[in-house]
C-alpha cells in the first residue's frame, strides 16, 4: 500500500496545481469571486494533504502502520476538496454539508498518525 499512497500523493499534488491554475486563469470570468475563494480553499487543502500522504507513506516505509491514517487522508481530499469544487462550480448548496465530513476525515487521519508515531517510537 505504500506505493499506492505515494502515487496518490503525487497524483493529488499534480491535480491541485492543475486545478489551481484552472481556477486562476479559466474560471475568473465564469464564476463569482466567492466561488473562486471556495475553489482555491479546496486546492490548498488538497495540496497540503497530498504532501501529507507522501509523508505518511515515507514514515510507513519505516514500519509504522499508517494504512488507516492514509486512507482517511484520501477520503478527506475527496470529500473536503471535492465538495468545495462541486459547490464552487455548480452553486448547489447541498455540497456544503459534505465538506465538514472531509474535514473530519483529515482530523482522524492526523490523529491516527500521532497515535501510531507514539506507539512505534520510544520516547
């Protein structure tokens, strides 16, 4: 799974650059300024957590079990950033309540990371 999470981290990072450029250059005249801000928030969190996914995979390579934490980061990217992209592009308000579920996935992923680091490394 380490290879999968490394690859997903790279793919999500690449997509965040593409989507950020798309928002900056392709959407400015098509959606509102607030929608651009919403979209960019999705891009920012996607990049942060794509890099975190790479970090988790590198740490997992050392033997720390992080499959669950990594899975929650992937779910967080899809739910949090994905719902913000959908909300910004469509204006459909029911995408809004999905965003906090993605945020919760991010939090769970990070908590699992901390717990596993605590368990694995001696103080």
